[in-house]
């Protein structure tokens, strides 16, 4: 018997249509209102007059995507609560980035994050990291387009192709017409829908299971409430060190050297307002991640007696389909509720894609076109054309992603490989005066080479999943809530399913959690050492203080003041000191005068 898919009702289709229509309408509104997007400053930076709240919402919505929305619950279902501890990094990363980097961006008057690197190092560094950003953006945007398409195809009869095209066209439409203002205000609406989706699952799931206490009790009995061990073992799937470190690195990296986030900060009038918006986004990140984790525990508690991935009918082919399957399986009796949750998944995708489209146009115009054809870079028509072409490219590449599902994990690794050296370069630029362009380029090459080797050369590892029952009774209440749900038969398989690890013990592998931190560390160390060697053959150039982080400037000023005080103490002590010979001479003169 083939697995039936949920046929969305009129209320569900209406909610989805309204979600897409609001985004498109905002694009039209900002195209024909205000300054009508006549300048690149208005189109790319919203005229630098945005308020704090929409920017904070946009920073949060851009950081997470539909991949997060469906992927984190899947990780919780398979491996337990390890990912919860990443919130430690999410809570401190934005705060660190805010005080380290935001003042630099406003003091230097940049339009893109990589423009700062040219001022600090040179043109080559700017071009290299801009190119890496474009490569990463195209790949990641294609994945983000695929995620909601997967969600819809898992629970409805809508095809992958139609899902990708509808999301891609609407997103490209309002980004191209409305510019940054349309992107920021749609992010606010989409953030609300993302939270609504997760809160709906949390409330509905807790009510069905007997309360949140019961959810945690079931999760505890099933071994899902786990604390990763404190270890530096790079081969372990999850450790406390790798989880927390990755959380810190990716948040600092996103809020410092990623054009998508930096561009949002630059829409505010001052660095003070940008710092406030960045810090306000931190609790939003933590709350969203916690709700994703809770959703994963609820899904586990619901299907603990009959795993949809290992049951005889296998209605779910991969863990990433668990959330959309849960929505279809438990909410179809409430008109509009499945549509509301699917709209939340749509919104998670739209917010990330729209942000990337706008940032791609900014990087192409400012970092590549402007140095060659300055006149064309100031044309809004050229910038809008770049946005349109980028949207079309990502739609086309999404079909490749849809046909090759395992590309998702590969893309996450590739993104991590780029994010690591990118953060290292910005840290070197803002915290040291020793780093120079030659050393930084050597560090980037070494970092990408090492992380590529660790990602693709060692034997791939399938880590053991936590056990779950796949004995599915015909009247399992968790799987017979709606008429469209399959009726499972009793399985003759063993009551627990465990994925075995067939990797030879003599082979070295590394958890993907370590790729980004190690790439960052390798780049930083090698770039710094290489820069020091370069300075052995030439004089050290002066670095303007405005190119350095406030913390680095504070240390420099403190050292200067300390040295000045030391010199003052030495001089004040030496001035009244009279040599012994002079004292003896003065005594003789006094004696002679008396005589």
C-alpha cells in the first residue's frame, strides 16, 4: 500500500497564498513608495534609516533557514539533545561580534564587509573572500530553496518543481523590486510565522501527549535527554567542546564577516543602534533553537512505538521529512493548521533566500563591477538585474539539489569550510597589526586545503543513532489520528533499530562539528606566522586605529599610558637624586666659607 499524502484544504491553500502574496505586495509597495529605490544606497542599505526592531528580526531570520527548521528536530529524533548546548554559543557569539566588529564597519564607511579587507590588507584579499562568499551563497541558497519543496512534497501532492518555482519566483520578485526595505519588513512577518509554526507544534504536541512534563519523561526513558561528554576528541560525533565551540564560531562569523548580516547592520544610522539590534537578536536565536529542539522531542514521543522511517510501509524516507510528516499526521483534522505550519517552513526559506539575493547584488556591484566599471556600479538597474539573475540561477540549481538528496550534508560541510577562514581573516584584520595580505592569502589557502581534506578524504562515518521501536501495531494511536494516515501492520523485526558503524577502526575521520572551528584556527595561526616571516624582509606598515577593533585599540592605549607612567616615575625619581660626590663637594665648600 502506497503512503497517502495530505490533500491541503481550502483554508490551507488560502494561508499559503496569503503568505506569498504579502511578500510580493511589500516588494511592490517599497518599489513605488518613499524614494522609490532610485539609488543603490536606498536599494541596498534602505537609506540607512531603519529602526532597530525590524533589523533585529531580520538578523535572526537570516541566520536560520528552513534547513534548520526541519533539520534540528531530525537531529533530536536521531541523536538526542546534544544540539541544545549550541545555544551557549548562540547567546554569547552575537554579543562578542557586536563589540569587536560593528564600530569598525561604521568608522570605515564601507558598503560591503569585504571592502574593509581591502582597506586593511589589499585588493586581492577582498576579491578572494568576495568570490568565496558568492560560491557559498549560491550553494546554500539552492539548498534553502529545496527544503520547503521537500516539506511540501512529503505531505502534499504538490511537486518539488512547483514548490521550488513558486518560492523562488516570489522571493526574487519582491527582492528585485523592493530592495532592502522590502526584505527587512518581510523578514519581520516571516519570523512571526516561523515562531508560530514551532509554537503550534509545541502546544499541539504537549496537549496530545499529556503536557510538557510527559514529553520530557518519555524522552528520558528513550534516552533522548543526553548531555554531550566534555572531550576534545575530533572523531566523536558530539562533544560539549565541539558543540559549544561551533555555536560560538558560526555566530561570530555570521555577525562579523558575512555580508548578509553586515548589510543589515549598515541599514541603521549608527554603530550604537547596530550593536543594540545585534544583541537583541541573540535571545531570538536561542528561543528559536530551543523550540526546534522541543519539536524534535515531541515528534520522538509521538512516534516512539513506531518509527516512520523503519516501519513496513516507510511513509518517511529520511529524518528531514519527520516534521512535515508530523504536521500532516496530527493536524489535518484542523482546517488551516497544516497550512499555517507549512507557511512557517516557507517563511524560513524565504527570509534566508531574500537576504542572500540582496547581498549577492551588493557584493557583485561593489566588489567586482565598481573597480572595473565605476559608472555601472552606481546604476540601480544593474543592481536589480544582478538580483534577478541570481534568483534565476538558484532556482535552476535547486533542481539539481532536489535530485541529489545527500548534497545537503556536503553543502553544510562546504559552507563550514568557507566560514572558518573567513572569520579568521576578519579576526586578524581587527585584532592584530602584524597580519598582512601575503600572510593572509597563505592562511586562506592552507585552511581550505586542510578542511577539504578532512571533509572528503577520510572514510565517511555513519554514527550510531539512538534506539527506537519499529513494532507498529495496527491501532497505534500516534499513527491513526487522521484518515489520510497509513494503517501500519505488526512488524516482525526486532523492537529496536540501531544504525551500525562499519568504519574500520584504523581509519581517521573527523566530526563535521569540528570542520569550521579547525578551519578558522588553521587559517589564523598560519596567516599570522606567514605574516611575521614576511615582515622579516620589509618594514611593518602603520595600521590606522580606525581599522582595529575597539578592544584592540583599548589595549594599545592602555599600554601607551602604562609606558608613559613608567617613564614619569623614572624621571621623577632620578631628578631629585644628587650624586654622593656632589654632596661631598658641597660640604667642602661650606667648610671653606666658614673658615
